């Protein structure tokens, strides 16, 4: 099977970021690396998509941000899930699972 990068469906990036932050605070580059690693290198998140999504989620109160030091001692903004973000993750996960079931039904139809 070819190992090419796949584009994210609209609306899925927030879900992936929320899920990634569910394990603890991360800076932007670590979020990108985690999504790529967890997807077997299939999903690639571009900075031009990541940071607007992070800022939008911060404005909605789903994540919080604070400055810290990265693994290589660089100044980095760390993002963490809030209580509202955990609720949003639950809601979006349920919607995603329903949509996946529906698409699977259509694909399996004769």
C-alpha cells in the first residue's frame, strides 16, 4: 500500500487536536508530530491549518495556552485541554462515530 499523506476532512482537525491534547499539554510542533505518528504517517497537519485551529479553540474555551520551554530548551506555547474541551471532545467523538457508521453502511450497500 502506498504511504502518501492524506488531506484532513473539513472539521476533523479540531477533533484530532482535542484527542491529542487529552493526554496532556503539548506545544504546536509536538501536536503535529503526534497526529502524524498516531496515523502511521498518513495524516499531515500544516502550520497554516494548525495555529488558526488552536487559536479558534482557545477563543471558544476548549483549550488553554501558556508559555514554557520545549525539549530542546526553546520557548514554546503549550496547549492544554480544559473541562469544556473534554466535553467537546466527547461530543465530537460521538458525532464522528455516527458519521463513520453511516459512511460504512453506504459503502457496503449493494
